C-alpha cells in the first residue's frame, strides 16, 4: 500500500484484526483492581471476615490491660480538635471582651450585726448542691463536711464515688455535687497561697462514655500524651483554647495554666482537671499520683484545715495557738470570706467581702490583721504614729485607735481590679494582747464608702 494511499474499509478491518493491545503499567494496575474481577471479590470477602474478627477480638480484649492498651492507639478519651484555632461567634466575642470599669456614685455603706452563718461553699449566692435529706447531715456545719457532701452527691447521681483518701499538703476539700440526669459526680478541691491566689482541682466521674463536649474542650491530637493510671491507659493534656485581647479567634496554648488527665475503669470514666496552681508547678506525674491514690473507702477520708483558707475562728485559733478577736458588726451584706495565717510573722489575716443580691467579685472588702504584741516590730505599734497627723479616738478602757491617713491613689488587687480606699482611714489599735489593724477598700463599680464613724463602731464591736 502506498504511504499516501487512504485504506478502504476492508483494509482497516484486516489491520485491526492483527492488533494486540498492551496496556501501560498504570492502567494495568487499575484494571487488576477493578471491582468486577475475581480478585476484588475475594478481597471484599476477606475484608468482611477480617472486620468481624477484629470486632470480636476488641470485644474479647476490652476488659484486659493489653486490650485497653491496643484500643488506646485508635481511640482518644479527649475530643480531638481539627485545628489549633477556631473563629469566635459574635456572642463569644462579647463574652471574651474585658468590660471597662464604670465608676458608680459613692454612697455610705450601712453596718449591721454579723450573720451567724456565712459559708465559702456558696457560689454567687447559690449552694453547690441540692442536699438530699440524710441522717446526721441536717446540721449546717456537718452538711459541708466531706462525708455529707459526698453522700449527697452519690444520692443524686446514683452510684458510689471514688475520691482522694484525704486532703493533701496542697489540696483541700471544698465541696461535692451530683447530677442525676447525666449520672455525674464532681469533687472540688482548692489550693490557696498566702497571697490569696486560688487554684482549683476538680475530680469528675460518671457511668458510660465521657459527656458530650463543645469545641472549647477539644484538644489537638498532637497535645495528647498517653500515660497510665496503674494498669489503665490514660491521656494527659496541658493547655487549652484561649482568646487574646483584640483577637477574633480562639487559639490553642500549651502555656495555659490548666492540665487534665482522663482514663476509664470498665464502665466508669474519670477526669482530673487542675488550673492556676502556678506556684505548685504540678505536672503529669502529680496528676497520675493523685489518680492512683483515689479510693472508694469513705471512712478513710482525712479532712484537714488549710491555714491559707480557713472559714471559722475556731479553726483559726487551733492553727494559731492564741485567742482571736471577732467583730460583732460588719458592713451590710459583708461576710467572712477567709482567714489566712502566716506562721513566720504570727499574723492572722481575716478578709470580709461584699456579697449582696448583685454579686460583684471583690467589689468591696474589709481586711483585719491580728498579731500578738510580742511578735510586732516597734514601728508598727500605735505609739510610733504621729498624733498630729493621724488623730486619735478613744475606745474606752484606755484602748486607743489611731487613724492613719487614707490612701487617695488607686492600687490593684489580684492584677485585675483597680481599687481604692475612698476617704476612709486605716485603723490600728491594741486589744487583748494583740495588735489589730483594719482597713476598707472598694472598686469603682461598687462605690460603697465606709465612713470614719462606722469604722470606729465596727472596731468597738470586736470581742
């Protein structure tokens, strides 16, 4: 056939009958795995058999340490985040915004007799749990002890809880509560530095799976560290999603002062959540040690008095070893928030905080320190202050109060609230072998002022 000749139909058919198609390597691989081939059908049967075998193996090994370790490679106790950041909704941005302080008109605070019952176990004026009537727990003091708190929580949640064997050197029991709907129990512990910084430790537990959580509780997979609580696989995470000022997204920060430990024991899940204990510098080993120490034995719990967070003068006298003075009058809607003892200086510090219907944290406070005269340096005694600069008001029985000049300059408390002492003097006097110092402060949002006359009236009420 001539190279330029056009083949006719018969010639084309003859040429095609002699062609042998040889697929390329890439096409051959695809064709060999086509779903209609016998090999693919055999593979499908093999996958089905393997899936059933793996499921049976998982069920068989779920209750063994080896099985749990195997499952840990495929499942997480923490919900995993798909990204290290996420945008904030309009509502979240409003909640994250730091409100500016609004200066309220100054008003005179009234004084009233001290309430016979004021407890640190109240949050925003609401009890942490709804007590279940239990024998021996109707006493207002016993009701907030560990035994009654734990029993109430168990009665609400419907199962026996696992807890620390007692207060530790750093963590002290604060309260417990149960949730009937989700079958959860929470134990709250607190550490307090002498400067008043609070850190929180929460031990939560429940039946079944971990509760459903939102994006704020999720964790980037790279932040999850596999550990063990005894024979049980566990996971540890340090950090959390935070929002920096002026931004519109939450970002993961491993420097966030929080850490969590999660594990399961059969059908029971557990979590230890610690935050803000920067002076204790806890780590994964500390959380694992707490988890391993947990017990179901109720009678073994040893509750201790925290010298940095006492709530009764009876406890404070036991810790300090000397008789203390208590006020009979306080500014209205103020309550005893805490008592702290500095053993080195032999100084007890009592803080009374405003807690009215409109709860403003640190809105106003009355601070009183009591120190045995033998432990006081001469420059702190009333005799060291100039009468012509401060004045003096008699209390009777030869006891005097010295009025120190009020502070006009604002100062900060807890690095977050600007406070000042508006036109109120600091008082200092000797009584019952003690040097007593008292001052009042308020934030601009509150505006309550304690005048000099009422300060003197409160001072005279100390017994």
